[in-house]
C-alpha cells in the first residue's frame, strides 16, 4: 500500500506539469513543454530527469456524463487523463493510472473496457489504478491490441462518467516511455 501511495503522490506532481498542454492539443504541447519527447498520435510521451520518470498519456476523444437515472447531465470536471507510467528508482514498470477530473464515490471502482474485456480499477480521490502490477501488465497488453479504451466511473454526487480513449499510437508511446526509463 505504501508503494501505491508513493505512486499516487508522484502522479499528482507529474499531472501539474503537463495536463494543461494535453488539453490544449498535441501541437501546442510540443511547442510548450520541454518534457514532451513524442506526440505525433493520440498518445504523448513525457520524460522527467530528476527523479527519472517517463509516461505515456492521453486525453479522451469522447466524454459522457449522466445522472444516476441514465439521463444526460451537465457537470464540471478537471483534467481527464489515462497514463502508463515508468519510474526506475521506484520499481514502477508500466503502472496504469486514470484521473477522472472529479472525486470518485468513496469505495467505488472504475471499469475499464478494452476489446470486450472489462478490468476493475480501484479509486482514491480523483485517481484510479489496477490492484497489482500483474493487472497492470494484463491491461497494458490489452491496450496494445485494442482500438479504444472506455472508462466508466461514479462521482461522489452519483453521476456516471464514460470516457473513451483512442489507442492510436499507444504501443509506440509506452515502448518509447519504457525504453527511456527501464528499471
């Protein structure tokens, strides 16, 4: 559990570095971030040197927000991002993480569906991640084979969010991030 808390602290710090550039678009990110090393597809790769961290990241292509009855509703959300993270000093090799841009309902999970298979991500605050490194490996393998990933979560207010991420460039992005940050 301590390793998970350290990972979440690292991800929270890393998010501030590049979240604004992702929401502005890849071309803008390339012009404004010295940490961006690849970003020609729907996935971008960032590298940080101190400490050494690398991550592939994408914003959703489509988002949907419904109330508990399934009716479309309006709501404000922060950054919505899907990551695969590498940090050699912490032994992190392909950690999947998702931030939904709002606090998830306490005790809830996020369902990630890729190629017809659903994976469960556990939540804390605005973040969700798989339970084990083995789950991370299974999810990364599925993401490499898939065309898109759909993540569905429930907010503390009871609203349901559904975010769809393109996987165009996913394999190249995670391989680039991994090659720059091998443990």
